[in-house]
C-alpha cells in the first residue's frame, strides 16, 4: 500500500528519508488528509481488490492497529514502534494543578508529586526535618508516625533506594517480595508461617544484613519462617538448616543433612556443609589478567541517578560492576552501555539512556546479552534443539541402515513437521484440554504416550535406542552414549560443563528455571568459534545458584575471557567479585545518594577503599582483614 500510494503521490521511495521535503514526510507520517489514491491488491488465493481510498499515514495506521486489535502479538509488534514520553501538562505527576497546589512545609515545601518522587531514604530524612506549627503538629503527629513506621519497614528490608512513585511493573521479583515482607513486618502478627523464596536476590551484602535482621525480628514475634536460600550469610544465621541433594534433577531429592548450621557443616555428605565449614571454597585466581590494552569508554552518563560519570571498560578482562542496591549498576550497564553497543554493532533501534559519547566500539564485533529469559516459549523448544545438537542427532539416525532401507531422511526425525511425528498431538507429546474457567490441563498423548513420534519412526534404532529414547536421556548419559561422535559429543559436553548434566536432551524449555536457561545460553555460546572480539553481558548470573554451581559458572566465564573476549557481570556475590580482573564499584548509597564511581581496579585495590561498602565485605573474602 505504501509503495502504491507514494508512487501515485509522486514521492520517490529510493531516496533517503532525510532527503525528502517536509511535505513528503508529513504525507508518509500523517496521511493524505482525504485525498484518494487507487489501491490494487491480490491475496495468496487469487482474490483481487481495486479500490480508491485515502492514504491514512504510517503513524495513524500503527495507532489504529494498536488500539483496535484483539491480538497480543499484533499489539506487541505495534508497541515496538512506540516510545513512552512524560505528559507535558502534569509533568508525570498524574494530578491536576489544584491537587498539586497543596504543599507540606509552607510555600517552599513539596507537593504530593514531588514527595512521591523522593527515595524512601530521602523521605525519612524529610520527615525528620519537617517543621510544623503547634496546631499542625497536633493534626499530623499520628499520620507522621504511621508514615515513618511504614517507610522504616521498607528501609530495613534494603529498599531505601526506591521511590514511592516507582511503577510496580519495573520492580524485580526480589524487590516485590521484600515489599510484601515489609507489609508483614508492619502488621506485627504472631503465630504465622511465612515462606520466602530467595529473598536475598539482588541485594548487596550490606542490605542483606538488614534483611536478615528483619527476618529475625519476625521470628522473635513468635512466627516461623521457612526460607529457600543459597546465600551463605542467611544459612549461618538460621536456627535450623535442611540441605536437599546430593545433586540436582534426578540425582537429588533426598534430605542430605538437617540440623543447626554447625551440625550441617560437620556433615561430610553435604556439599553445602563443606562450603560452610570452609573445606570447599571458590579459589582466588593465581593472577589477574592484564587485558589487551583497549577500552570501551562511556563519557557523561546522566540517566536516572548517574551523576555525569565517565567509565572505562577494559577489554579482554573479566569485569564486575558492583555497588549497593539502587546505586546505578543496571542503568549504567543495561540502559546505557548495552543499548549503545547494540546500536553500533547490531544496528538495534532501542534508545540508550543519556550519555555524551561512547568510544572503542571498533574493537568489538559481537555483543551477547546472556540473561535469564526462557530459551523458548513452547514445549517444542528443548536443550537439544537450542544448542543445535539435535540436527546432528537427526543426521545420525538418517544415516542408519534401517533409515536408508525405508528411505527416511533427516526430516523424518523432526517432531515439528509432518512425516515422522505423531499427528494426534502434532509432535507435542501432550494434549491441551481447555477448562474454560479453570487453567488449561495438559495430558500425555494417548497415541504416542508422550514420545512425540509415530510407531514407524520409533522402529529406527541407533545403538539400540530410538529417537524418543535419546531425547529422554540426561546430558550425562548422552555424553557417554555419543562419546565416539566428536561433533555431537562436543556440543553435549558444553551443557555438562555449565553444570546441567541432570537435564534431559528433550526437556521442554518452559520447565527450565531462569538460572538453567541462562546456563543453556552459555553452553550454546561455548561451542561457537571465538573471534576474541566478543563482549558478553550478564546481569546477576548467580541468581538461584548454589555455591557449587557458581564455581562451575566462573570456570565457564573464564573460558570466554581466556579466548580474548570480554565478560561483564553485574553482581553482588562476593565469590564472583573476588575472581574478577577488574571491578567498577558504584555508590556510595542507593537512589539519589548513588550514581558515582567509588573505585575501579582489581579486587585488592577496591578492598583498600574505605568508602566502598563492597570493598569492606571483600576484605574478608580476599583474606586481607
């Protein structure tokens, strides 16, 4: 439609957009304002349509499709062309002028919108400085006590950097959990059983200490707290520890040890106990890498709470960006550095945060963001398909004598196309039963019994196993099974190397945790040929990982760096931070009290910086205290 409209309106689409006149740009964006053009359309089924219509314009078209569609997919596609801007009338405060004319603390005081934009720590400071007349104090005292108590609860669970106006959709899972925890602390209930799943996620060690104190207060009120946790400090402060293991997946599921932290530490069968006792630990590197002498430099970063900082990221090193919660780490790395590099390297259109310039991009040819998002949205995606090893396995089955006799090609062993798959379930292995007002129920297919393939395909065997049985193998078993096929063995070994030996090759991607999905992405990167010019970004990769898994993760990341690449992690875990070659520490506080570079250098150098909270906790890990 655009091509036909522009041809009839005399606009040359072969010239750059910036070369068009303002009238031509307005025509493309806003439409022909009622002036009609002849539109000829043929669909895939031979249907022809000829009609004279006005051209509605690209912006009008996007806006109409966004608001009229009932499809989430279409709405998300249209949203890619949109950007959120602050309202010019209320300046983002959401209230009219009458509501904003009311101020606390006299004419120079703040209105409710400005108060909502303060961080919790600044809000508490404002309450201390607030001066009221005798009459005003009488009215405000009970209200101020309630506000102060509620803000103190949020402050004590490490959320002092959040603003009250922060959108709930932008909160991390850990932050949301701690807000709910703060409301429970404020209720002063007793006799309640609380269950918390890794409340320390995203917390700096200093904030974690505050959280532990809050949990103890809840216990002292007469409550019981069950905490699922990998954090060593939280485990040491527990009254009773239950260690599940000994391994993961099918190799776990047993209670290995139970008792006080001291009792678990003495249990030789418990891996957790060995780390608690100090028998096992993540070692310090023998020497810090020197890097390749090149840098990527961000100059004048001012997004969110960043205070016009200039940062150098040395290439060819393992870099850790550290700092207390809310100090500006994610803003610097995810909002500015990652998006700026993506624009230059990947031609990505996502707009980075405010900064003046970036230099050194020419030293890189790949940017890889390895996050904890799922590796696939449907059960069809699995570790074998994601890492590409399933293509090689299907090739192997197609080369067997039985397959050649039957004329089966590689496609016969795919559960995504017709031919070899079970048609009753379309290769899913499960059937979805819609329950209308209840969640959908998934049951195994009655024809293939969850094996995804038809009976003819399953009659082809390699070393006594059919394709479905191979997909049911754990990575550890598959490594031994394919040990004499180097191409397959190499790819499967990378999954084993990242600590996922317990996962089956055909395990649906939707059942993998965030940490497992992230490690699967690392495995996929491991078997690719390295150029030595790749830049890897990982945001808190230790989330949900046991210390043993963290040790494996560090070894994998070091393999990337040893190939000449650069790995950057945003991290609070001291075991990861102490193994880094270069630390960039932000702070000193969270929110408006942060956004500054406190120290950069090796872990030993940062540990000597008295104003760095990370440095203070790092001293013990480096055996400097």
